[in-house]
C-alpha cells in the first residue's frame, strides 16, 4: 500500500519519463507540424493498455484517458523490441483519422509485459484525395489516405521494410512521414528505459501496485470534483456551421446528468452520421477519450493538481448512439473529426456552465484552423507540402480574467511556427500575422482576440487546405451577460477587385501573386460589458484590441483623446439595455432557432434515428430543403411527410409512426 508521499514520488517519476519521451520526439522529428506545431502525443500505459502518465510541457492534450487495449489485442505474440502501429480509425479505435499514426511498444520485466510506451504523430500527408489528406468534402474513409490496421512495424528491433515501402509509395512526402515515425520509435525507447529505471527504484511489484494506485487516485480526485457539482440534468446544444460542403448546420446535443460522484454524458439528439468527413469515430466506447476531452479540461480547470490518467474516465459514462455523428459506422469519412470535436468541447463547457456558472468561462473560439500548402518551390525546383501555421482563436472570458488572446483554451497546445521558419521551408510571403481587433466577445471579462494571418503565394496552382474552418456562421457564445465573439473568415485577395470570400470552404487553388487571408473566431465574453472598468476599456483601445466605436457601443465608454470621459461614460452606461440570459449566442443562432426550435430539432433527430443509417443524412437534407416558410416541430412533420411522399421507397418505421401519434 502506497502512502501519499511515495505515490506522489512515483507520479513525478512517471510524468518526468513522459516528458523525456516528448523531448526525444520533439528534438528528432522531421516535419514542421511535429517539431514546431507539436501535434503529437506520448504516454506510458499499464499492462492493460490504459494511460497512466502524459507530458504537460509538449504535445497535444487530448489523450490522458486514452486506452490502447483494443488495438493491443489485435496483434499477437509481442516480443522484446517489437513496436506495433495503426492509423485506421475503425480498427481498435485508437487512431481517429488516418494522418494520426499511433505506435505502441511492450516493456518487459522478468519475461512478462509490465507496461507499454505509446504515442502518435500527425503525419503531414497520408495520401488520399487531397494534399494533407483532410477535407470536409470527402465522403468515405477510403478517400482519406492509406490505412494500416494494427500490426507490427518493428519486429525485435528491426523495421518491416515492406510496410515502409508501401507507405513511401502512397504518400506525398514519404521522408517526412518515415522520419517522424522513426523519431516516435526513439521516444518509445526512451520511455522503455525510464520504466526500467522506475522498476529498479520501486521494484517490479511496487511499480505495478503504484501504477494501479495512480489510476485510483485520479478517479478519486475526479469523483471529489463531481461531488462539488449540484446533482441535476443539464441540457445544452451547439452547432457546427455546416454538415457538408455548402450544407446545413450540424447539431450536437448533450444531456449531462450528475448524480453524487458520477456523471452520464448522453449525446442522444445529436445529428446522424454525415456524408462528409466531420464524423467522430468513437466506436461506441462509453469512455472513449475523444468524447471526454472537454471533461478533462473542466476537471483540470477545477483542480490543476489532478493526476492526468485513465482513472479520470471511470466516473463518466458516454452514450453516443450508433450511426450518429459521434459514433459513425464504416466507411463514413472521419478526417475532419477535429472540427466536430471542437464543437463537442463547446457543448460540454456549456452544460457545465449551467451546473457551476460561477466557475466556468465563456466559449472559446472552437476553430483551430490548420493551414497546409502544396506548391512548387522555384528556389529548390522541388514540390513542397507543409503545414504553414495553425490559426487559433481566443479563449473565453474567465471568472477572474480576460480570455487568452489568440490561444483558444481547447486548442492551446498547437504552437505557432515562427514565420521566418515557414518562409524558409515554404515559398510563401507573410503579409499579416497578428490579433484581430474587436473579435473578442464584449464582457466584464473580455473574450480573447482572434488570430488573423495572410500570405502571398508565387507558384501556379498552389493548393491550400485549411482544415477545421468553422464559426463563420454560429458565434462562440458569451455567458452571464457577456456577448458572443466575432466570426471567422477566409478571403482571397482581400481589398482588391479580385476579392473572394470563401466562408467555411477548406480548400482553395491560388495562382502567383494571390493572397490568402484567414481569421479565426474570438472567445466569448463573460459578465456584463458595462461592468468592465473604463480604464480597462481605454487600455484595450490603446493596445489596438478594441476600437473606439466598440468601446462606446459595447462597453458604454466614451474616450476623448484616448482618455475616459467620466461624465459622458456615466451617462451612456445609465441608459437601459436589453436583458441577456445565461447565454448570448448572437443574431445568427437566434434567427436559426426561431425556425429550428429545440422541439423542432428534437423531432428531426427522432425521425432520423428511426431510419436505416444510409437514409438518415439524405432525409435530413431533404427535410431542411422543405422547411422554407415553416418552423417548429409541426413544420418538421410536414416537411417529412412531403419527403416520404416524394420518396416512397424510404423504409417505413414503426418508431416514426408512433412518435407522430
């Protein structure tokens, strides 16, 4: 039995081991997306394949509760020196889209597996229909690049040359992929050495007992937090702008049920499986880490000393019905699942905001746009494909401070690459990179500002993919009197006669001299903007964060020569203003929900869930098309009746008939 001090010592050793793994990968990776943007993970796992330690200084933060158990079980006869891998979203449900290549290695002691080291790197490209493999427009997983089910990549220390040859043949930049994979193998070897060092210090059985105790401790900490949240059912919904190219909104709905020290996250009522790549492949796992990322952020916010491991997931049960956007069936495309995951986190934050409003922030931007360029470099006379930079929005206003500018809370782990490095590796010229004025939601605590970036290209037919483009229709919401944030945008040749606004389009072809400008969304505001101290508003104006017009109209602060006019400000703030409830969603969502009420959308999802999976998205699209001039649940019924009459081959369902009675 571990005492608290010894357990903390082991926890420190385990985290230090994970940090060492991360530094090994960071220093030896080949692609800018791994070595600069840091889209990678590393972890230590127990014998069952459950994560018990992750780094906090480097890499992505989505996976402290990831379990490799199902993927591990799909490979036989592990031996010392073996490394297995997969990038298939539908095999083992570890990888969640094809560019994420996951590797794991057994750690043996006294002839038995005592732990695993593992992690993933996001490959710049895995082949498929578009450069960088990802676009919302793709409709089946086969278009998203080469997939490997769980298999051995390294056998007793030797790489499988045939697997590497297959990868070299099918991806656009094989040297980057294979270089990053070998760097990750080096990180796994580092973790293996560190596990042996822990076994030497604590003993084999002491190590095993201690790892189990770390899991139990994280579970106890999570349950303690839940006991501090009032029991209840908290319902919240949010929307991705489009469910497909030029499509309809995609709703995610959550009923968060808290009872004592446990919680259920029921996503029933979310959209059906989509005919685009926005689906999230959870495999129906009730504790899949990708469904619980937002929960990790909440738990860590409420207790920054909490242990980050799979024990955190035990008090939570997720319900994601099969055939929905959060639990698709193969061959649904899943490459852009990160866009939906951003909205999923917003939904979780919104539910917890109702449960513990005094402790939760407003919505973060929720659109971590990652820009890739495929072009020809005239300097080196070679083709280039590379990640340019993530365009991440602001964080939501906090209970005690403004939201972070240009670093949107739930995507803050993505690091921006210095533009000098990007211009060295990619033939582009940056003409703008900074923070967007007036993009943060007004509030007592202002939402964080959006990022805006523009660059010029020089080669013909330069192809751009800007994945996770969203929040150009539905704003990040404000809370407790705070206002919603500014929208995102993407424009070709801004301010010229050739200007083209692309909205949420995530691919573009540019010609020499074209400029692409991308702006993220901001973070929502928290608290009444009229309660913000005038000196803070004046400071925002002086720093270029807020315009004088917004200072007057949103905050009621009048400035003369940069100085607060106290009398005019007092008079302006005394004027009556409309009441805002717990959430402020902005005019776009208010207009949409005037037609698509909660009852209307609930009726829609009831109808769709009763149909065979392959009919659901088609039927949703048809009902939306027939809702013009209609609203509410009655309008949905009428639109569905027309759809059924137009397509009599649609399978009948007793559940649909029963719900209509």
